[in-house]
C-alpha cells in the first residue's frame, strides 16, 4: 500500500474568526497560529492538522496524504508517471508551511488538490485541547476520513484505487451512491459520494471517549441549525457520531467507536441495510432521500441488524454480569 494515512487538510473560509470559535469550542482542537491569511490547528502531537485559508468558496482546498518512506513516495511517483498524471515537487517554502520533509503536488481527475508528503513534523510541546476532551484517535490511522462529492464517480474511483493504491472497503447504492476506501486499518480514510457538483461532503474526526461526542453534541445543539445529521450509528464503520455544518459549508462528523479492519483479509461488499443502523437524520438530504433512509433504518432494526462496539484499550470495563440467557443468546448469534 502506497499511502499510509490522511496527514492534514487545507480548508477554504472567508471567516477565520468563526472557524477559530468552531474548531476550539466545539471540536476541541488547539489553535496554534493565526495570521491574516491562515489559521493553523492541532489535534494531537503533530504540528498541524487543519490549515484554514482565507479563501472564498468553502470546502476543502487540499488533502495532504502521508507515505511511510521515501521508497513509497518513489512508488507513487512511478505510478503517476505510468498513468500520465502530472505532478510537481513541493518547494522548500511549501514544505516549511506544511511542516513536512518533502512532498509532491497533483490534482485528482475531479480537480481536487492532493499533496503526498514524507515525515510530517511532531510538535515540541503537548496537545492542549480547546475544550475538555480525552483526545482524538489519530496516529497510524491519520486524522480521520475525508468524504468528497464527485460528478464522475468511475474515473475518480479508478484513480484512487489503481494509481494511489486505496482499497475498496464497501459501497452503498441507495439512498445515495457512495464508495468507501481504506489505506490503513481505519475502515475508510476516503469516501466518494456521487453528486452533480464537485465538493466536500464531510471530514470525520474520531474521539477516544463516547462522552466527548455526547458532550460535543450538547454544545452543537445550542445552535440546532448547524446540525447536519443527528446522533446515530453507521452500518459500515460502526461509528457513533453526529454531523455539524462548518463555517466552510461542508460538515464535520464527530464520532466514536470506529471499526478497525484487517487490511490483508478484508473483502469489499455492497451494503444493503443503508448507511446508518439508527439515527443520523440527514438535514442535507431531500425529503425523498430522508424518507428512504428512515425506511432502511426501520428495516435494519426489524431484521436484527445490530453490531458489537469497537473500543480502544483502557477505555472500557467488562461487565461482571454473568447471565445464562444472554450467554446462550450471544453464542447463538
Ligand atoms: Fe463519515
């Protein structure tokens, strides 16, 4: 596998002040630098994860993907040359701005700017969250996932799989068409939704503790108009999450409990139960789409679609309850 994780993102916004408030007070990120033109945010031991650019238009301006070694970077360059995809080396100034050792810049077939980088720098001091949270699940899994809307699904899917080496996790054809890709054991680091307009659907950030998400939901609900999807649980990565609209119009999914997969044995499949097991009432879907999504959730519930929770180490207690009925029931499942 060539790319190892989503390292950072650049975001367009004409309101850096609103972003500073949203990122620190709701998401719990740390603001590290603010100039007239950019806002730099941390979410872990890395120097920078989000760069908010004073650019109109909203949405993602760029995605920065990391590779584990120079050999992997060379493999990516060879693949791009074979596929006749133009790319350029990052200048020393750009590497300094991104806090990386080196990297390349290119566009995907839909026109999204992609940067592929080596050795993103660690900060000298610890992460100080903007509000009290236990922290984000990042490390080898990267900052989370990015979901883009593309008008031409086939060409873009082919590029990410055949040229950049992403692997298909699964896909859904109703109530919308979406493909989910992994590049590490996070169920998906990238997803594409077919829509007429090129854009950014959402970014996902995963928290260590379910209460971080619930407490964030309470904060989000103080301005209900910014809820993009209510609290719910996804049927593919099992993430319990809610969505809010960012000041850049796309959404951030704020979640807990994402499934990890074995990348060597994983087999992709079509999800037939819809995108969510429960909840996730989507403000961004039209009424017909919402109705279809609701119907699929009701059917999933009727059909006994229930999944175990995925919990990080030191973040759970196994119940002392020893119930014969449940033990038999669990075994039968
Ligand atoms: Fe998501």
